[in-house]
C-alpha cells in the first residue's frame, strides 16, 4: 500500500513541467549591426538551473511528505501487543550483540511512545549504572536536546534517567546543567569519540536510506559530528537505526537529497541488517 501510493505520487510529480529559461532576445539594428547582449542574458542559464534545482528539491520534499503520511498510517495500525513484541525483540537483539557490548561511548535517542518510536528504555537502562559501585560497567551516554526550530540539536551526557526533563511537547530531554549547576558535557566538545549512534526515523530501506520526521535535526547533527571526526582523525561511529517492520521500505521508495545521511545498519524484530562495509566488518 505504501509503495503503490508513493510510486503514484512520484509518477505525477515527474510529469510536471520543470521551469526552463526564457529564450534570449534578438537585437537588430537597421544597419544590421549586432548590439551587445544585455548583462542579464549571461546569467539566465544560472537562473534557469537554480529554478530547475528548486523544482527538483520541491518534488523530493513532496514525495517525502507523502511517504511520511503513509508510514504514520501503517504505524497507527500496529496493535499495542505487536509494538511491544517488536520493541522487546529489537532491544534484546541490540543488548545481546557483540558490537553493542563492545561500545564504550554512544549517542542514543529517548523514545517517545506517542511518536510511535521503537522503545529504547531497556537499552538506556543498560548503559547507566543501576547501583553504586557499578560505574565501571556503565557506558558514556549522550542523548538529544533540541535547542531551537533551526535544526540545532545537541547530544548531552547523562548519568541517570533522573537527568531527563519534559520539554514543551512532553518529550524527555536532558536538562542543560546537572544537579550541581555545571554544564553537561556536549558530545561535540568531548575529548574522545563515540562508537555508536542509535537513531530513530520514519522509514528506512536495506540500502541505508533513512527518512526522518522532516525537521532535519539528526541529519544536521550527524554531518557536524562526521566533520568533527574527520578533523580529529577519529573513526566514524556506527550509525544504527531501530525500525518496526512497517517502517522498512523496498529499495527506491525513499527519496533522498544531498543532506540526507545514510545509515550503516538497521535493526528490526527480524534481526540486524548490516549495510555499509563498516557494519559488515563490526557486526560479524
């Protein structure tokens, strides 16, 4: 159903005429002398190219919007029992994996039930020390805090679930300062790299394409972190998305543009799908 609806939209968008450049004016003198072309004529190809680029970007945006609508419908159709079953299977797969156990520092999202995100509560609990004296078993955990409506998001370190507070949308986020009034450590300012990112999303496929919710927060942040890792000479972290079965699309259904960051692997209730060479190597 999702594939057919999106494919139909893509066909309709492809049939729309794209803007093209207006023909250059011809200037003639009564002595047949050629006059210089106006300066504006020289920039018309660039204007036309920009218009075509804008039209293409709008077409991708429209396709993404239609796909998000279809996926939301599919997720709403999942029963609570089905969601709980897939949540448990996904988290158990991750917690039992060698690549998760080997990770020492990671970024992970705080799941929101109302947004129909795959649950991460058991994973987060495993990262944090449960009792005094077990600190050596904990992982350094950074979780997202949205700063504004301009795609600015930070990943701040927490040591307990009590470090989280509800924002204006009732989504749990880390407070900017800890109980002592000190600024929380920002992963972009940390002295050591993270091994792993656990990512949410609206739709995914087995080639690494990820469709977010449309805000662009994760793609913007991931590009920043990848640039930081390059500057520092760090290994890039493994980007692993968590997905319900209803969110996995067939290849070619998810439209992408240049700012969309591909994932390395996908974890569903059926298991792990390694995609990139890094994932194939680390998830043996």
